[in-house]
């Protein structure tokens, strides 16, 4: 390193390849590289050849008669050495000829990671900030992290620039870390024999690509298992954490121009429009679309083309019926009571991939551009997909004394887990539409929703979008008198809209003898002193779904050992409405389950010693989560649009009389039926991804709640 630091990257790479020290690094880690073996065999072969040549030369005379023999022997030695050297040169670019001999194959990268690294277009910087003096439990992890990062560098074929630094020895890099990347030392408490001290130490990894970067600190990288005897600190899942972070920065950096340049087949955008029946307020939209499309085409080097088709024209290549048969396109009604209809649909085709593009908003140039560019990004594998997340607005509550309280329910861990793989954006549905860049819409605990918010979800699904709904009918709250947890019904939710799709979430609660226990604090006296312990209480409302209650053929649940659904409602499917769709019953309760309509969730073991709750009705298995793909009819198909002439905004008149003001028209009209690519996942619990529930679960089962987060991650992956 002392020599290579003074030369460039290329010269430094050559010097490292020639030096024996760098060749021994992989073997020290337990990874045998064929190139390293050939390197050492080359050294051995050259020195053996020179040794034989040296011994034989002592027997030669120096006369003219043996000159040809001496020259021939010397030429043989030179050719052997050159061939061995050229063998090393030939093998140098081959990075995959490696054998991981570690017990757990710690340094064998997955194919996903290798594909990601091989497709890098720009240099990727991975910089580890590790202090020489750190916490004793973290110190053994640093070499393992360094070795894994080295594997990333090797697998990238030179596209990864790896740096391992101690910021205390490099003030300039430390200043950059603090000011640019927000990396600061973490204070760790270290107990010595006679005193306790604080060590400010770095334990961070920076991943930078273009103008994007991600920082992984020790909380992201390690897990701590504490027991009475000892504390075990180990790496959580290093390759997963690194690869997901690389994916995030790489996909977040690329532009639409790079997508078009990387396409193996050109993209074609077709606008199907009927000018004769187009409403007056949409008359300028085709020109706006053409302006944006021509601008993209001009920068695409022939990879993007644009065409306008009027299906009502006599010479049209397609008819209205053919548009419906090929793409599921249906015309918009000019008005609620008009018999006229019009087309204003964009279809993007790349090879065999076809997308129907619907701009949102007021169809201004920015809205059209965002819709087209988002569709282009969805056709490429090199973009970070966008998850639109809707959660109930935070509302402060008051206790029995009128004092404000913070909201009980939060969803921070769900947000954090989805951000590992996706670009998560909170969406405001009150505008009546979902932003066009959203690839999957996730709705958690829907409640107090307006018709415009329902309309936004409905029309997003009608456009062929994917929607995931945690649609339980009940949410948790604090009992003002006891201070314990209680249930409240969630009103103004999506229950009726989901029922119109053929998925009814019943106004009941499922109880299951196969359940996850509830942690209860119990006081007992030990040696005259009160001691608080956490005991496990059998709690039927925490339904524990195991492998026999899962659709094992579905990728959504195939890798889950178990999932807990808290205060879950049963789901009933309308067989008629779902007859032409692909329906997967994801999760079911055990055969011993029953239901209740009462919201009393406090157990009474004096009256019901077996379960704590009364058992009523037939005990059977209930459907708790379902995934559906196919064509859906709009909930607003036969209803006035929330933006129509019957939807009014009010403002104060002269004498306190509200003056009706027509709300703006919805851009593009109401889509009445979705294509068969639309996907909908409905889960009958609104609380199973609540941070409060995770906190309760972790008190007894540590990381079991991660299965709920994995279920959501798998659902999003399936929906995309």
C-alpha cells in the first residue's frame, strides 16, 4: 500500500497483481482463487526452470561448438517464463474462478448481487469508516466486514472502489464524512476492570454512486442477543444490507435517457384520441402530449417513437372494439348523462411489454411528462420502484383529564423495512388521484376517508395498478379509565368499495387457540423486594398463522415460517365476481377458530378458564388475507364522480348562506373497468404492522414480528 498510494489506479492495480502480498489476502480469508494458485505455480515454475538452467550451465563448455546448444537452452528458459507470465495475464480478467472454503460460505455472493455489480455503469464507491479503537464486541466484526467488501470489489471487475479508513488518521476524510454524509462517531460505553469509559468510535459504511449515497451505521449492520450469561453481537445479514443499499443508490441515480440508451428494443408511444368528441376543456391536451413525446424522441437516438391514432377515422388501423380486445381500453363518457364518449389514451409498447398510460392532475405538460417517464422507467430493470404509502393522518387525542396525548399508532418500522428495497413516498389522496410515478399503492388502516380518496384508490386500480390494503375494521386505542388497550371501530373506510370488488371484510373479530401470547407485566416479591416479570398470556386475538394455513405455492408467503395477524377480521369472497380472476387465499386461521362481534378484548379467565373469552358459533378456519389479479369493475361505475357537477365546494355568501361552487372536473373521466393486469391484496388486520404491536411482540418473541414486515415486503414484490 505504501507504494501503490503514490501511483494511479491502473499502475497500482498492476503492482498489486505482481506483488505476492495482495495475492495471499484471499487465501487468508479462506477463499482460494485459481489466479492466485497459478501465480504461485508460476513463481515456482520460473525459479525451478532457472535453477535447472543454472545447474546445467555449469557442465557446458564455453567453446564455439556448444554455442547453439547454450542459445537453445536459454531460449527455452525465456519461452517457459514468458508462457507462464502470459498465462497469468490471460487469467487476470477472470474473477469468477474462486472457491469459498469457509464453513458457512461467508464470501460467496448471490447471483443477484453479481448481476447488480456487473451492470454498473459508473464507479461505485464503498468506503468503510472503522476506528482502530472501538468497542470490544464490535472489533471482531471489522475484519469480516472488510473481507466481504473485498469480495464486492473483486466481483465488480474493477467497478467498485473500496476504501477502508480510520477517520482519526485522516482528518480530511473525517471532515468530509461529518459535513457531506452526516457520519459522526458513536459513543460506546466500555467497562474496564476498575472504571467505565466512553469511546467515540466509527462503525459506518458509505455507499456512493453518482449523486446518490446511503450510509449504514452499526444499528443497520448488527444484531444483539442478550442473555443472563453473555451478550452476543453478530452481523445481521451483511450481503443483504449491502446489496439492497447498492440497489437503492444505483436505481435512484439513473435517468430516463440512460433507460432509453440501454433498451435493446425501441419504445413506441401511441396516443388514441377522438378529436370530434373530445370535450372542449381537453382540446389542448393532445398537443401537450405530442410536445412532450417529440421532446423525448429527439433525445432518444431513435429509441423512442410517437404516433397518433383516431379509432373513429375511416382509415384507422384499429377500431374501438379492437382497442378493448387488445388493451382493455374503454372510452370515457363526455358527461354523466351523455351518450357520447371519447378516447384520450396513451399506450406504451416496448417489445412484448404493453402499458396503458394515464396522466394525472390537470394534464399540464409536467403531468404528461411525469406519466410518460414513469412508464418508461417501469419497463426497465434499472430503476428503484416507487411505493406509495398511505397511513391515517396523525391526530392528537386527550386523556380523561383533557391533556393532549401523542398518537398511539405509528408505522415507522414498516416504512423503514420498505425503504430497504424501494423508494417510499407518502401520498396525499385528497387530490383524487395517485401520482403516476407510484408503482404500488399500500394503504394501512383506512379510516375517515373522503370519496375523493376512495376515488383515487379505485381509479389507480382501474388503470391496472397494484393496491395492498391492511383493511381491518378495528384499530387500537387507549382506554381512558384503565389505561390499557381497547378497540375502536374504523369508520369511513374501504369496506364497501372492497365489497364491490367481491372481497368483503366482515365486521367481526377472529379468535384462534393457535395464537401468539400477549406479554403481561406481573409483580412478585423476592426476598422482600418487589420484582416485575413479563409473563406470556394466551391471547386468541393474536392469530398465529403457520405453514399449514398458508398458500405455499405463492411467493408472498412461501418463505415465511409463521405470521401473526392481530385483531383480524375474516374475509368473505364473492365467487361470482371473482370467477374470472386469479385468486390466492394467502392466510387462513386454524380449524379451531371462532368469531365474535363484541369489542371486549380483555380476557376473563375466571369465567372462561380455557381461552379467556366465550366461544360461540361454529369453530372453523377463516380466510384472513387474499391476493387477486384480474379485471375489476369500478366502485364509481354507476355513481357520480366526486369531481362531477354534484360535488360542490362551499364558501360563505353575503348573509351566511353557502354559495355552491362546482368542483373541478376530473381529468380524463371515470375508468369503469380495469385491465386484467390489476392486482389487489387485502389483509383483514389494520394493526399487524403497527409499531405498538411490534413492541408487544418483541418483549416475548424478540424478532418474530419481522415476519409481518417480510409479508409486506413480499406483497410489494409480488405486486410489482
